[in-house]
C-alpha cells in the first residue's frame, strides 16, 4: 500500500480531490457561492488532463442535474455541485434522479435562502428538500467531506440502494476553511471503488424504455421500492464505512456519532460544522464534572431513529440545535428527532429546539455553554428558542 | 398490418419483486388499448379512396396505416374518433359511423 499523502486543502478543494479520485465520467455544474471553487478546481483538473471526464458547462442548475441524470442513464458515473438557490432551482430534477434510481453524487454547500439575500451558511436549503428521495449526509470538516465523496459513490451505486447521494458542507465554515488532511492514493481508491455497473441504463444491445410513465395502478409501487432502497442504505452505509476503515485507517461511526452519551444527563443533538464547536465545550464541561454529551447526526436520510432514541434514552434534558426553521412550527431536525423518540417511547423530561446560525449568524463556544446551562435550568415552557 | 400489435400475453406486475429497478424496462410492447371514449368511428370506402394518404399524414394518433396491400387501414384499438381524417379527405371517402350502444 502506497502511503497516503498530506495536503492542506479547503473543504471545497477536498471535495474536488475526492471527486477526481472517484473517476467520474461526467461533471455538469453551474457556479454559485460558496460552491464555486469545487467546480473551478474540477475544471482545472479536466483541463490539465489529471481528470479524464466530460465537463459540461451548463446554463443553470436545472440543466446541471438534468445532464447528470442523462449521463447516468447511459451508465456514466456523474458529479455535480450546487448551493442554496441553485439547489432549489434543481428541485424537480432531484425527484427525477431519485425516481429514476440514478446514483448521481452531489455536493451542496449549505447556504441561506433569499430574502433577505445572503450568501452565508445555514441548512434551510437542503433540509427543505428532505423528501426528495436523496440520501442526505452532513459533513463536519474537510477530511470527512473528501471521504464522504468516496463513500458516496460506493453507497449510491450499490445495487440494493441505487439512490442519489447529497453531501452537505456548511457554506464557508467548511467549504472555505483550510485544514491539513490525508489524501488517499488513486491505487487505494481504485481498489475501494470499482467502476460503476448498472442494469438501469440505456443499452443498445438490449433496448429498454427509459423514464416511462406509471399510472395510478403502478406508480405507488415504484415509490415503495424507493423507500425500501433508502431504508436498506443504512446497512450499506455501515458496511461501506467498515470497508473504508480497514483500507484507509479512518473510521466513521455510522449514521450518528455520540460523544459521552452513555451517562450524560444533558445532551445536545446537532449536525454539520457546529458539532466541531460543541466538542471542546463538552470536554471542558466534563472536566468540570458536568454530565453532558453530544449527538452528531451525520445522515438525515435515511434517518437514524433507533440510533438517536438509544443515545438519548438516559438523558434528563435534550436540546436539538439546528440551522433551520419550518416557519409556523419548529426546526425540521427537531421534528425528526421528536418522532424518533416517540416511536421508541423514549421521552426525555425536557426537549428543547434551539434554532441558530440562520444566514451565517455565528454560534460560538460561549453560546454552546449557555445552551447547556439552559438545558440544566428549570423548564420555562418554551419549545423553540432562537439563539 | 405490420405495425406493433397489442401483447395480450402481458402480465402486469403483482408484487414489488415483479417491478423493474428504476424506470427502465424492455421496450416495444403495446399492452393496453386506448380508444374507449370514441363515439364515432371512421370507415374508409375503398371504392372512393384514391390512396392519396392525406388521412395517414394528418391522423394525430398515427393509427392509419398504409402498409397493407389493399391500401389504408385504421387501427380501431387506438383511434379516438376525432374525425380529422373524414374532414380532410378530399374524396369524401371516409364516413364517421356512430358506435351505437
């Protein structure tokens, strides 16, 4: 095994490096802040011939994903990247990709939605599209982003899954932050990720009707199959991470990551880059004797309901911190966590929804300490709190 | 007629395992008729027809076929009875007959 190399890369550059290692045949993308540098790096790689792919300069995000769907329908491995308004602009194509079972891999740079216009990070873009049939994963740093690209193709292209894969990076906080990371070698990635093979494609020797209509008598069965495939992805995600850990020495914890949850009384549940802010706070409070813990949700779809209810089973007070709000109710992550707890009949005495970071509003370590303090203080009757 | 005929042996899927992965399936099968709302059917009078094929050209559903030795033939499994052929026929060789009850 050739040793992996060290590289100092931003989150976006790490994604581009991961995409090159995955050897896609077709890349179609339209630039949007804060995703732009991913597709700039990929364009340079295609230009200098270090990545042998068709790079399609399209006129919109709608076309970008449509092109990837078309390429996937002839059996090509595809990649696209977008953010915010761009993700919403491709919304109808998201359903085409998942319904057609085309395993497109996409990076989304999490960014707020207009109005007021804003280019900074929150997660309202991807969370508002949880129902579009894509696997959704949220990275915490650049290394995880790179590795998730490689996991992504292995998971999405698995014959039991055949479901498109969306990797979410917090805008700027991950996409533009540089870190030292391990760059896998091409030889190792080639072993881990064999070329894409599928029967769900146009084949001139065995002609098929593609992207057909299914009326009321049959349509629901296709949706049921999609749901089954997504549910079976949980197992494939676990197996893929096992295999990745053996080959590359980096181990990932599955759908969620838990820190000090075994005996924790006060647990914060969150996702994305803010988990990196919560970690040192948890360690600090632990050193002061506080029984606090962290649940980091990695996959929002398929949703880790059992993992979450197990991790929260002993908690006195739980806070869900998210960069999202479903206006008129609560944060969508909170809704999902709440439903998981109800299914498992795990009802923590106190359950609070913290909404923060909208439009890039900073969430500091001091803010996190305050949230833990609030989890410890008596119930004030509030369920959704903007921080 | 040498155009595709309805596959009457087609077995619709019954359980989920019968369904294809995604929306890709062997093509070329007509499995259902589609003419149930027709109130009047076009009938070609062979004595008047000059085989000019204007009806074949203008039929919006492509159900008039000119591939038979005896001339034009209408596929009533798919003709919706719109009457465009009868209206456009310059020889008045097509009449619209009520389907009855």
